[in-house]
C-alpha cells in the first residue's frame, strides 16, 4: 500500500463545493469516482487539505489517498486526468510517507480573491472574479488590511453558521495588488474559518468604498460579532491558491 499526494486544480463553478454531498456534484465525488474506475470498483477515499464551497476554485488544493496499485508517481496524473472531467486537473503527484496527512499536516494556506473593477460587466470573468465597478480607495484598504494581520479571534469575520469553537487564527500576510482593471487580494494564514476570506474581502471593499473606516477594524475584531463586519463577498472570486506543509514565515 502506498500513499499518494496530489496537487490539483479545479474550476468550482459547476460544483456544489469540494466535499461529497448526497445527490450533488462535488470535486471529491468526481475524484473518488475516477479512483474507483482505476481500482476496478473498489472504493478509495480521498483526503484534502480542506473543503471549498460551491463556486469556489482551487489552483493548489492538496489531496492524498492510499492505493495498492503499482503505478509510478509520474503515471498517476496521466491516468487520473484521463478519467476526470475537464474542470479538474491533477498537476503534481508524489509518493509520500504513510504518516503524511493532507489536512492535519498543513502549516499554512494561501487564498487569493479576484475583483474585476471594470465599469461594464465582462461575461468571460463572471465565474472567476467578482464584478465591483465602484470607486475604491486602495490606500484605505491597505491600511485596514494591516489591522487584520497577526493573531486574533476572528469571530466577527466568520459565518454565524461556523461550528468551530476556537476562532483564533493567525494571518501572516495580506497583499492587495491592482493590475489591468482587477484587484487581487492575497491572504496567507495558519488557518481560515468558514467564509473568513470572503468576509474579510467584503469588509475591505466597504472600507475602499468609504462605508467603513480603517480605524474601525480593531473594534470590529474586538466585538466578536459577525453583524459588525462587512458583507460576504460572493464565491466566484475565491481561489485556494497554495497549501504549505513547511513553516511559512
């Protein structure tokens, strides 16, 4: 039995999220369906670094699974890609130690969120960026983002449906870059709560629009109440960009 680690990418537009759900099309479901074909009908469970919601994409999701098949690492990608739908691609494959776990060994994750700021909507970006055609104060947004860096209780910046009790997370980097009519928000942290990135982006956009001042961010964190933060940005602009298994910063 060998443990296989894969870096995968997917367009989440037509999926009901990563995690398997009854009677719904999911990324995990497609992966396990492909593996079942390779294993002649035998179920092979896939473990991921974490789940992504409906409409959310991944550039560098990491999964692992165990297999008794004697397939060289470089052939796994070819075999799986031949069976997977076009929205999912296996980029890298390696055999790892049996102790490796795609979820529990994560040291940090990087998410990116893209906002299209053009005045007119672009049908070719509708599934891959959030259209926000309003004036934004980039300097104010960057000032506000600095208040989110560090170790905080992010209760105000996660969904009220979050079941996790420990809501303390460390944000190590936030970067906001403007290029060619698009904004890119880059977040690196040791972990993220349910909808946390999308709420941070929504809040920063409201800062940029003047609805929230940068000076309010520390108070919003202190309130530990979701109703004080900004709106939740929609899913299509969000990408799980990279997963780190060695200390990041």
